[in-house]
C-alpha cells in the first residue's frame, strides 16, 4: 500500500461500458490444470488483447517419489472460472478476463467435525486456544456459521446498490481512514488502517518491534502478546480492519518490505502469521493477511510477473497464508504484482482455486490500494475494491456503478455480489463488531492536523514494557570473544556512529512514513511504519546506565570522520559502534534506494567506521540495526571486534532493550530468521532489476523450494551465520531423543484418510482440503531433554529439522518445529514438539493434493539449521 499517487497501471478502465453477455463453457478446471483452450469470450476491447490463462500455473520440476496414477481432479465448485489456454509469457500486457457471463455458486463452508477435547476444540476469534496449546487445531467453523447466518439475513434486506456499496471503498480522501466502507442503514461501515507494527498515521499509539524482530524471538508467547496489544490499540482507535500481518517470504534479501514479515522460512512465517491473527482478532479487530501472493520485491511491483511453479507456490509461499486461515483469518489483501501472467487481484487460480477452495477461506479478499484491474475481477475472487478509486483521486471505480451495471446487464450474477457482501459482513459479525460498544473511529489518517476529526485518544496503556521485552528477546548475539559481553561496569565507554543517537534535527517523526535516516534506526519506511510517541535511543539508555555505574561516558556521531571516530575510541575500555541498513516501500526513495536495498553493505560508511574504531580499540563491539542481512566480511574476523549484536528493528524502546542485553539484565535468546551470507552471490535469488513501467518484467522463481538456508545446505555453501543461529551467555546440552506416534482418539472419523496417507496415496480434494483436521492434527511427538550447563540463567530455542526421503525432491533440511525453554543454571527440562501429517507431506502436482513421499524420514534437533545435537528416524 502507499499514500501518494503512483503510475497508472497498464490496463485502462476496462469496465467503463457494459457488454452484451455471452455464455462461456461451464466446465471447471482441475488446479493447477492440464490447461486446454476454451471459448475466448465476446468481441470487446478486452478480448482484442492477447489472452492467456486466468491461472497460468507452471509445472513443477521436482515431484515426490511416490507419484500416483490417481491424478485426475474432480470439478471445482462453480465459483471457480473456466480457464483459458496458455501461451508463452512474451506479450507486453497481462492476461485478460473476457467480459462475458459466467455461472456462479458460492463456495460451501467446510464441514466441521465433532469437537475433540485437547485436539479440535470449537473456538471463536475472541477466545482462541491458549498460546501454550500449539498442537491444537482450533475449529472456527461454528463461529463462521453463526456470522454467515447474520450476514445473509442482513444482505437479503439490501438493494443491489447497497450490496455493491459494501464492496466499494469510498475513495482515498473521502473519509478518516486509509480505507473506508460507507455505513449502510444499521451497518456502521468499516475503517481499514495500517500497519503491521502499530496503528499508522495516529498519535498516542505504540510503535511495536517490526515483525522480523518478533520472528527473531522464536517465542510464540511473545508473538501472541505483541499482537494482542496491537489489536487493542487498533480497536481503541476505532479501526475495524488492521492491514496486517504481512507474511511474504524473504526470497530476495534486498527486498524493501522484508522487515514487515516473519523471515525466510515458511514454517517460521506460518507460526508468526498464526499467532498474529489469533492475537489481533482476540482483541476484536479483523486481521488482514498480505500481500497475497509472490510480492517479494519493490522494483516494478505493479508491472512484474512472479512466475512460480505449483509445488513451490504451495509449499513455500502459500504456507503462511494457510496458517492464517487456520487461525480464523477475517480478510486477505491481494498484491500488486502478476502471478504467472495474471494480476494477483484477478487471479482465478490463486484467489478462487487456492485461497477459497483449497484453504477454505471464509473471509473476504480486498485489493491492495488501486491493485484492481477490472470489474470482472469480482468473478475471479475479489470481494472488495480498495480504496475504491481506479487510480488515486480519480472519482471512478471498477466496482460501484460499474459493478451494478454488470449485474443489471447479466454479465455478473447478482448471486456473486450477494456472496461478496456476505463475506464482508460475516467478518464484521465474526469479530463482534456489530456491538454498539465497538469504538467509533477517533482519528483522521488523511488529515492528521485537523483538530475537528482527531480526538487524540491515548491507546498505549503499558505496552512500552512489552515492546522492551519483545525487542530484547529478539536481539541475536552473533559473536562474543572471551566473554566481552555482558558488560560489567566499564570504567570508560564510548558510543560511535549516528545510529546510536537520537534524531538531531526534528525528532523521531522527522520523515513522512519514516522515509529517511536520522539517528537510531528502529523501523523501516512506508505504509508499514508508524508515528513514534517517543523513541529511546541507545545514547539515552546507555548514558542512564553509565550514571548508575559511574562510567565515564562519551560519544562520537560523525559517521564519515574516520579519524575522529578512531581517536574517540582510544583509551576506552569499550567502544560500541552502531551501524544500520534501511529499506521500505517503493513509493519512497532514500539515498537512491527505491524501496529495495541497492546492496547489502552497511549504510552511512558503516563498514569503514567499524574498521577505523577497531584499529584503535581492542574491545570493539558492533551493534547492527538493519532491516535484513548485511555482508559483514570487511570486519567480522577483525581480532579487535570482540562482539556483534544483531538488534534489527526494535521499535520505541530500542535503546533500553539493548542496554538490557548488553549489560546482562537479559540473556540474549534471539535467533536469526534468515541466513547471513559471506557474499551476496551466495543467495539463491537476486533482486530483479530493469523494467520500464510499460512492459511486464518476468521474474522466474527458478530456485523453487531452495530458499535461504535450504539453498545453502543443498549447494554446500558455508554461510557466515546460518538460519536459526544465535549465541547465549550460557550453554545448553541436548539428550534423550524419542519419536512416538500420537494416539488417534477419533480413528473412525479420519482413519481411512490417515491410512491412505501412510501408504503414499494422494489426499482428498475439495473446499478446505488443505486445512483439514486429519492433515494438521498432531501425528508424532518428538521428545528430548535440554539442560543449562552454564553459569547463568538463559533461554534456549530448540529447533526440529526434518529430512525427507531422498527421492522426494526436498531440500536437505526443513524446519518443522521449535519451542523456547527457560532454564536456571544446572536445570534440565523435558521438551515436546509435535509433527503433523502436513509437516511430513509434499504437494503432489499431478493429484493436486498433500501426500507422503515414500521412504525413510529422519530428523535432527539442535540450536540452528546447522547445529544438530540429536538425530532420529520417524517410525513410519
């Protein structure tokens, strides 16, 4: 999303005129299909462009060893459009939806199996399962059923124009929020607002640590707590739909918005998404999962096609969205880019085929702001147009009057508009936002200086303490020579680098949407940012500690005066150098970086600054505030660099959290959510450059399943710091591994499905097939013991990595579980991590289902993706 005008998209307003309807073939395609050409639609301005598939799924080059002959797919519901023929992605324009009539029937709700205590409890978004019960599969179907009954009853009383109105935003500047749906009778309307780390464009709200830092904690409890608090702040400001979480995978490490998500692994990102949705919605606000899908870089994000094979799509990029749906997700935001030649917001395969059919998603799909391209996108799965304009300030819409006209002339069935309105209202009822006590919007994000519409409601509560806890738990200790850390009342301490300082010009909100660098970096820039009520810099926090310890404290903030920096470090017991690297959304350019980072080196002369200081001080500690990986090779092995602290993006309490860790009040327990390489070329995918804004930039995901550490392992490339790595002030040992099947307490219900899976047969298809209980309930328990063998209390993050059978086409190691264990010196604790059949499955392209790859499954347990202490084989 953005807040300023952007270039007009390639396809002009296609929905400006009604066309005579014509009937398209009513056969339904098997996903991702053996795609055959069918009727191309009526003669119209749209049909004159080169037509390609509405789904254009690319065939996977790797498939499980247990390929089955049972590969035929049953017809999908009438909600999924008939596909068109494929042609090569060589045309200048995207594929086009023919303007013609289509049959439609709503997707049925996934059937709910009987509740199973301790396994499958009936749940509501306001009362989700406790965070300690990560093995539970919550059943939100009864709550959705009640919400749908209310929504359908209300929609039946509305006119066509009213139903269309609830699907159409009022325009970017026509109301208080960044997105708005107008009230209709006793429906109060909707306020949609960023961001994934706090309420954007408001005062007296908290700027929480970025999602990348939340993921770095590897603690479900803190992920949940962060988002409960964030949800409460959105509700307190009168927001109905919070536009987060963001869970795009770190495919390209330079990607400008990586820091808004949960890292480079789909399992870790899935846990982050799951806990975020549960947390935010328990507070009463609707969560919105974004950006669906394959929105992995900022360069040409509106004019690039992410070309992804079907298996990779399901196993890597869909996975976090699947977990969001299982958490009772209320809404999804489709992205700007194209997917295999079709815009994401009118992509029949990804919206209807995967999201609403395979995942059984019950909520509504909104466009990213002006990411809609036609009125016919209603038939391919789009439910809501945001912000309603075709382009900013255009006072035109693809929905609105155009959608009404398409219904009246028979092109779009009114039943589809009923479905769109019902989905939107059902999410409103699902969260209980029909309550008369739900807060009214009390801010104005569009005109924040208008005192008449900004009530300055303080929603911060005591969330600063939580921010501090999340940040210190996310800090990753990368190097610590001779116990340089924690500090022990040093006599003379100097902080060096502007990243240690407060903003020296105009405070923490100097730049619009944080699009600039001045002082400590605490979040990235763009629509995922927020306004700081306050921001504690390292300078302020360290000086306060120095007063307590009677430490002689000094500082030097000129990054480019290397002689001055080196001189300031002379005769200091400790010199702490602060460096940073920033990125954000592409509508803002910072120092020549158009959203994406131009390189992986430290900003503001950081590498040279570290070298200059280390040349004069034999106890140089480096603190890194960065949106993502940096190449640390210029100085990481310098003998005078005694410690490296990876701080990331800590939000409003960043200085205090750093002091907690560096002085030992908190033992570092953060782990890397991505790999830090020795060379940019070691990463499996690079930022796709080029594109002129007129032709589609094709980006082929040729690395497939081998993203981040999966690639490093398969290619035998030594990283500088591997995925999952992080040091502690103490030591841990692992012992006593056992792997046991989980007793099936309801074998009659799913016994045949589980038996088929065990035999390597394809799984079932249909609505909700990818989120079904039999697939996700705990199937195996991995048990082991962790002991703190060091001298201080600390938290270990045990990680479970699965090794698939050799012929499965999977990477060597795949993260499939983790937990956190807090231990006193000498204490040991038994740990249990469960694995589901989904965790042990691969996506089989011919059968379009999840299935087991035949052969031996083994696993490893340890402290990172390359530090395994225990090995075992699954009793399959």
